C-alpha cells in the first residue's frame, strides 16, 4: 500500500471535519452550540462560528420580530356583559439560553403555544377589571398597554420579549347580538319619544307666547287707533266749530249739501217729506234763509225712510 492511498483519504476526512466544524449565522438568525443537549456557546452576531465536529450541534432560531395571532377568546368585563376578543402580539427571542431551557427542542412552535396562554390570561385579567363600554370604545390604548406589560413580565421567564399586543376584535357573542340589538333599539325609541315630547312641549310654549304676543300687539294697536281716531274727531270738531264761528250761514249751506249727497246716494232711494220742509230750503230758491239751529242734515235724519 503506497503512501498516496493513505494520505488522500486522510486529507478528505480532514477537509470534511474542518468544514463540518464551521457554521454561518446570518443577520436574521441566532444560534446555540449544543453538546449532548447542553449549551456550550451562543452565537447572536452574524458571521462564522465554530464547533466540534460529530460532538457538538448547532440549533438555529429566528432572531427577527415574530407575530402571533391569538384565537378568539370569550371574556367577561366588570358589568357581566360577555365579549369575544382576539389579539395580535409581536414578540422576539432575547435570551437564547432561557428560551432553550423553557421550550426545549420544539423551539418556536412550543413558545407560541405558551405565549398565547400568557396573553389570553393577561387579556382576561385586564378586561375583567373594566366595564364593557371601555373595551368597546375606540380609545383602548391604555388597556392594550396594560395587557402588553402584564404579558411581558410573564414571558420574560421564557427568554421572550413581548413588544406589542393589539386587540383586533371585540364583539358580542352571537347568541347575545339579537338581545343587545333589541335593547339598543328600545333605548333609541325611548330617547326618540323623549325628544318628541320635549319638542311638543317647546312648540306649545312657542305657540302660547306667540298667541299672547298677538293679543298684546292687537290690543295695543286698537288702543293706538282709538287714540288717533279720538284725536282726529277732536280736530274735526274743532275745525267744524271754527268754521261755524266764522260763517254760520256758509257752514249750514255746506252741511245741507252733504245731507243731499248722503240722502240721494244710490239708484233706488226715496225720500218722503213735506214741500215746505227745512230740508228743501236750499233747493227751493237762492234766497238767504234764516239761520236756524236745525240744519237740513238734521231734518233729513228725522224724515228719511227706507223705500
């Protein structure tokens, strides 16, 4: 057997052993070097790593931020209204040794199962301490931060950091939706009835105020009209008195003409008087009649009859 046949296999074995002792960790990964199940080295930075061939092995874990959607969970808030809640958590492995000791060889899958239990427990604890109105409101940031902090403390023992927890759905159970909608409808109808009653009351007040205002304005207008009419009558009587004082005969003449106009107005009027009546004294001639206290208008008022 020559030396070449011995050196060549040995060289190949050496190369294989040398290559198997080197491993590469990229920037998305973290790695543990295990020897018979015990952690011998931790490789978190990207680059080359070394291990003992055939004795040590390399276990790789995802070093990125991972997501975990939880299954729908039924919780009971402080006012005993049941809600169906599910969440989405973001988490990352921060301590490889604790993570390996906690979850064993199953790795990320086992960690997600345990982390979901931790998050569900935190959701029940936090949402069970507040009324359902706070859970169903749009501003739930405080509640989600409390759930995250509580889950982070519990998950620290697993070598995991819970970065964020978000409530993605908060609904009523299907069996409660119909009753809830009926109750909401009844409340809205009651509020509508109250609004209608208040509107009717306000309308009645407005109508009463308007009616009172109409009566007051009408009464004031009538009073002012009576005052104006009385002042006009007084001025008219004063004018008549002044005219009578200046020329009594002319005043009697104009009053007679007014009496003629008033008596003879219309197409079917008749007047029955004696020929020598005072009413005709200005029609019988242009002689100046004696001044009398009675005018034709006053006589007409006494002698006019309907046809």
